[in-house]
């Protein structure tokens, strides 16, 4: 009686499949983080747009710099 069988394609994932799966998971996590940052920037942008010019001035922003501040591309430090 022959107890050996041919290897099945569906038995265990190969190293290549595991690497592809790890890559896909890493990309999905990166996409999730990017989407979260976009949602946060959108909420911040809406909050800043609702402020008066005086309120923006109180926190050191102008109306023109509010979008950059919400997106994280603005700094009070001129050397940053």
C-alpha cells in the first residue's frame, strides 16, 4: 500500500503567497492610515472654516493659511 500522496496545491501557502499576503496587509494598513489622516484634515478644515477671522487670528492663522494648517503643511516656525 502506498501511503504517500502528491502534494496538494491547497495544503499550505507558499513563501511567495505569504510575502504577497504580508505586502497586501501592509498596503491596506497604509491606505487606512492615509484615509484617517484625510478625514481628520477634512474635519479640521471644516472647523477652521467655521471660525471668524478674529478667532483665526487668536490662534495665529489667517484665512489663507487655514487650509495648509488643516492639512499639516503649515508651521509657525519659519525655519521648520
